[in-house]
């Protein structure tokens, strides 16, 4: 090998140097660097997992928000419908109550009218009796004695109260 220009001692020394370099490189540089790269890959994977989880959570939150919006809208519509029904019921109750009150007012008004009518009839009867008595007194003053006047007046009062009714 000498003829080729290869020195075995140098070749062995270089081989030993290479093996030592390889072992030192592997132990102090390659292994820590590999660990560093593995750690970085693991961290990157964790970041990706967290990012995916956040995206899923965000999508879930958005879906939940939309679902809650729909639920709230449905509840609002339901409450509004119930309120309308209650308002309609109250309105109907008020109408019925107003009709009852109107009927009661009509009945009271009719009673008052009847009472007034009766009072007017009574007053008219009294006026007619007084007028009749006055007419009898004036007309028959000279022709009848006091006893006959009383009998005629009594007769008029008895018959007049039973037969005469004031009509409109």
C-alpha cells in the first residue's frame, strides 16, 4: 500500500479520529440536536392539537350561540303568543263585563224611568183630584149643600183612583 501512497498508520489514525469524531459528534451534538428536534416536533404537534381543539370549540360555541339564538327566538315567540292570548282573553272578559254593566245600567235606568213615571202619574192624579175638587166646589157651590159635596168628592176619589191611569 506504500506503493499506492497510502500510509496504514495514517489511515488507522484517521480511522480512529473519524470514530472518535463520530462518537463525540453523536453524543454531544447529534443526540441533543435530535432531542431538540423531537421536542420541537412534539411542541408543534401540541400547538396544532390545541389549535384544532380551539377551532372545534369555537365552531361548537358558534353552533351553541346559534342554537341559543333559535331557542331564545322560539321562547320569545311563545311568550308573545301567550301574551296575545291572555290579552285577547282579558279583552273578551272586559267586553263581557262592560256588557253586563251596560245591562245593569239599562235596568237601573228603566227602574228610574218607571219610578219617575209613577211619581208623575201620582202627581197628575193628585192634581186631577185637586182640580176636580176645586171644579166641584166652584161649579156646585151654589147648588149643593156641604154634605152632598162631600159624598160626590168621596165618590170621585174612590172611582178616580181605580179607573184613571195616566198614559203617554
